[in-house]
C-alpha cells in the first residue's frame, strides 16, 4: 500500500470517527506529506517506513529552525498516524520515539474585574448593533466560549430554565455550559429588540444588519475598538474574555475540573495554565500593595 493511500484512509477515519473540520484534516494531511517528503528518497510506500524515521524527522525539523509549537504539532500528527497504522495492522514495527524541543510558556492576556466592567459598559444600548455587541461581550465573559462557539450560537442552543448553553465544540463534542444571569439578560434584551426585524428569522443569535452570521474578523475588530474606548492599555481579542473568565473563576475558588469542563478542554493540563495566571495576579497585587506601604 502506498503512503498516500494510508494517509487518505487515516483522514477518512478522522472524518467519520472524530468529526474533525475540513481545515483540521487539511492541516493533518499537509503535516503527513511534509513528513513523507522530508526523507531522501521520499516515503512513497508503507514498506519504506523504518523505526528511526520519527526521531530523524524531528531532528530535521529542528535543524530547519521551525518553532517548537510547529514541531510539536507535526510530531503529534505523525505519532497518531503511526498508531492508526498499528491499530489497522498495516504497520507492526515499533518505532524509536522523538523528544521535541521545549515549548515556551505563553502567558495569555487577562483583564481585571474593573477592566471587564469598563469594557462591558462601552456598547450603546439604543441601537440593535450596540445591544448585540453588549450581549456578545457579556456571553463571551459570562460563559468562556470560544469565539467560533459564540458566533455559531443558535437560539435553540439556549436553555433559559437551566441557565446553560448547549455547545458543539472541537471534534463535534457537545457540552453544557453554565452562563451568567447578566449574559442571559443582555442576550434576551438584544433578541427582544430585533424580534420584529428580518434578523430574527435566522436560527443564529448574533447577526449582521443583513441577517447573516458575523465573522471572526468582524468581532475581533469590534472588541479591539471597544477595548480602546474603555481605556484598556493592552491589546485585547475575543480570547482575552475567555482567558479572563477562566482566571476569575479559579481566583474565586472554582475547581480545575469544573473550569476544564466549561471551557471544553480535552486535558486538565491545558486548564492548569489559569492557576499560574491566578497566582501571578495575586503576587502582582501583593507587590503593588507592599510598595504602597
């Protein structure tokens, strides 16, 4: 069997069993083609694979000066592909594993409670767009959704009685996300305002003037403008509200497990970042207090 035939078979599995998006499958496909073309001669047949290929591939990627994040992603892609081949009985050899370069610790931007309040108070409430933007900001901060989840939120995803959203996130996995009363009220105020307009005919909550779902680029630009109007000194993005939501929850005593479930993280290791952020903020506040003394 050719290497490319195996790649196509792997992608079909990802489509059927994992429900990954076309963009994610395209990224996996590209990573595997890069892997196969990194050798001389290229890996054209499955029998061309050797136990040393994974380690040699990562060494070669490191020599190219690629970022640690890119190398980690490609290593994960090839590992999972090889595991798939073993499960399917297509490749039975054990391979020598590879150790990728250390990932730099990226500390995302979070806002203080005061900055969040200033941001939420910027949109005007006497226009449909202002009410919409207010609702989007409140929902983003009040539930910690990803921006893609926010923009694809539908009216029938809202369970007002239980105070939760039914969200379909990464990998087509569905989770129930609690949402704050403030966010639900802002969302209801917006939907009530537009219920007589053509916008309301769409199943989606957040719409343009023409009644179509908003783009990520639009919301990114909108929140950037609101941040400037609120006097926030650091650049912010939609994800800043998600990071702030998680950090403030942990500062208030929420468990890592509960925050992990609300954010839709596959691993609690990802969520642990927010404990570091929380500790860092507490130490910064303490340092500021002691300097004033």
